[in-house]
């Protein structure tokens, strides 16, 4: 595999990782848990809210890209749900800090990025084949 294809493949892997993380965030966006106490602890026996993830993409030294998955900060926001059995005295629970519009835009960008890198791989394949046909 040429270095061009290797770089394009790293871009495709990054796009797939972005889509995977975004899908997880969207699937868990409606889940809630107990609000942490002032000291940051969760009350005993109470569920913990989903901590949304984000992908950090960095350039590789030899070309291409690498990804790292980290937790969004702050990971939760307080929302009103007085019917929840784990709501605090004010009726608040912790909900994942997920912005659905941002996630959907990120999924579209990941899709376009994957497709563009696939086109680069196809073009590299055609160029290599043409070069081999010329030598033969």
C-alpha cells in the first residue's frame, strides 16, 4: 500500500471513529442520573449519568491522522425531572451534555470525510495501475 493510501486510510479510520462516538452520544442523550453532591460524589445506590465522549484528532508525524477519545467537560448538565427517584431535593437530575445538532453536523462531516478519503484511495489505485501498465 502506498503512503497516499495509508494516509487516506487513517482519515477513513478517523471518520469511522467520529461516527461511532457520535452515535453513542446520541443513543445515550436521554439517559439521566443523580446530580453529584457538592464534593463531587454520587449518592449511594443512585445511577450515574452517561458521560459523553468526543474525538480529538491529531496529525501523525509521517502523514495521516490519529484519534483519541476523551470525555466531554463538563459531562453533565442539571435538568428538571422531579418524578425521577434519584432527583435531588430541588427535583434536578444530571443529563449528558450532548448537543444533538452538533452531533448530527459531526456525523455529516464524518460521512463526507470518509467518502473523500475513499476517493483518494481509488485515485491512488488508478494511478498505480496506470504506472504499472506503462512499465509493462
